[in-house]
């Protein structure tokens, strides 16, 4: 049985992207599937979930506080 050795390669994100681009199409798909199926990639902290739940309750109780998307983008772009 062959032995393996762990090697640490410090890569910048853009270097990793370029490396992935050189993979054959099948291996890119395997990597995509692996990342999409990685449970940790979709873990949302409970505190963040609770914040969203509370926000939804607040806006359901007071829908007059909501603004439309066009106005929201205006506010965001003014910042």
C-alpha cells in the first residue's frame, strides 16, 4: 500500500482558482459536486438564523416598515 505525505502549499485564492481552471472538465465537476454537497459550506450560525426569524416577525407585525426594492437600492447606493 502506498504511503502518503501531507504537504502544505500556501496559495492565494486567485492561485487556487487558476489551478482549478487547469483541471479536466470531469474533475472540475467532481470538485463542484464535492463543494455543493459539503454540509459545512451551508451551515448558518444559529444566532444568524434567529436574527432573520426575529426580523421576519417584526416586518409581519409592521408591514408599513417595508420599502420597495427600488427605494432600498437608492438608500444602499447613497451610502
